[in-house]
């Protein structure tokens, strides 16, 4: 059941991961950066993505789901410019729409080290084969 939908969802995530890797050459992690992966990063320049809850729409044949892309940037002064490129890449994926960003400056505990984190929120429309 819903095999076409599941394939479409996987294709969207694959396009997101591949688009970010190809454009930026940075690692892309799902859900979080594992402790062993974190130690391999010389600087915090990477992406993490996660999927949110499903929501109903006005169309009974579709649901939506928020996708969160976290862009971590250390020692770069072009975060806003990079953010625009991320929006363009992910918005070009069929069914993905940009919602908003949240920009933060994080301090590593007990250090003078700061990392910029931009949370980019996208909403994807997912067709379903049965009524919700």
C-alpha cells in the first residue's frame, strides 16, 4: 500500500541530501550528529535534517510534513548568502516548499568557540493513495 508515495518520499530526501552534498561539499546527517561522527569534524560546517509530523490538508488525498534542515557554520561570514542557496536547492525539489528560517549563534560550553546555526523549515506535500 502507498508504494508510489513511499518511493516519492525517499526520492525527495535523496534529492535533498545529494543537492546539499553536491553544492556545498559538506557532510549531511540525519536527525543528529552522532558522537563518533562529531569528533571527526574539524569545524562545525555541516547539515543535519529531520522530518516532522504529518498534518492533514484541505485535500483528502494529500498530507504535509515539515522538513527541518539545520545548517551549522563555523568561521564563515557568508551565512546569509549560503542560506539563500540552500533555500534554492531544496525548494527546487518537487513537492518541497520553503516556510521560514531561524538563525542562532551557539556557544560551545566553557569556550570562546561560536557556531552559527540556521534552521530552515520546508513543508512537503505528500500524495496518499487512501483517504485519511
